[in-house]
C-alpha cells in the first residue's frame, strides 16, 4: 500500500467551496442603518439634572483644604509607624512619599521629585494619609 495520496480533482459546482477554503462562503447582509434623523420613536434623552450624583459635604477620604500641622520640613514624619498606629504599612508608604515629595532646595516653590507646584498632589495625599492614621489612633484632637 502506497503512502501517497491520490490527487483527485473535486467537481466544480456552485455550492463547492473554493480551493483552499474549508467552508462555502455565507452570504451576510448588514443590518439596516438607522440615522438619528430617521429613527422612529427613539427614546428621549434623560434630563441632565436627573443624572447628577449628590456628593456629601465631606467624606472620610476627601482632601483637607490645607496641609496638616502635624509634621514640618524640619520635623518630618518617622518612616516607621509610631506606637498606636494600626496601619503600619500605610504609614511607612505615606511617610516615604511625604519625604520624597518635598520642595526643591533653591526656591522651594516646586516639588523636587515631580516638578509640580509644591505642595504637589502626591505630597498632599501622603499628608492626608498620615493625618488620618493619627486621627484613627486618637493622636490628633
């Protein structure tokens, strides 16, 4: 028995697939296009005033209007969480961000790390996190 395959020619019918293709081509028609001008009984757009989500006056994680007075450039927060702080990892990350985003030495108006106007967004977030950790521990009244 030979290992070679016979090369038979397939009959060329209209339903037969094209050579090299496994399945015959399916006829597809696109759905009818609808224009906003020809759409019938389209639902009315909702009133923009009804889509407004009320924002509480102050949530727990909202930013403070000004930086806290707990730490200063002369006395930055310690890298290790003080006694009573429960969020040890959060404290160490926030303290490192706080120290990394201090004002540059020459004029002190831009962040030395990200070049935004100081206090930069990162420093403000770190300051807020440190203040919240202290408030949660009862260190701030």
